[in-house]
């Protein structure tokens, strides 16, 4: 099954759209002091979330969809990021990334 992932920014936050065929799930993301976080419904909320968005294809596939999101976001936005996944979302952290650290020093943010 093919899928697509699209991003929409609204300042320091926005939405990630995960689509398969005609069904789309929307997830909120926001920047943090060290990267960005993508919010996901936890396991107990997942089926109701899928029902609300008419995403029958996704009801029993949370782990697979999370992995698709991690792969695609890493490819586009998260290169070099440390990735953490928990019940409530995915965190992409650049803390300790030498390039980000150097840039923050140059800009006087550290």
C-alpha cells in the first residue's frame, strides 16, 4: 500500500497529513527548544481518532503508520535528529547535534 506524507506550517507549529488512497489522518506538530514534536493519539484513543477521520484502513495499523511517519519525516526534516517514540507521539531532537550547536552559538542563542 502506498502512502504520502505532507507538511503544513503555521509559524512554529503545523500539521502532518498522512494519506493512503482517499483517507487522510492529520497530526499536530510543534517546535521545541531542541527540535520538534509530533502529537499522536495514544493506543486507547487511536480507534476513535480513526473513526472520526473516516480512516478505516488505519484502525489496526498504528505501529505501522508511526513507522511510516518516522521514516518520511526523518528523510525530509529530521536528518541527524535523535528520535524518540512514546504513546503520545514522536520527538525529533537535535540536542547534541554539532551543526545546530554551532549555529546557536553563532546566533547568540546559547
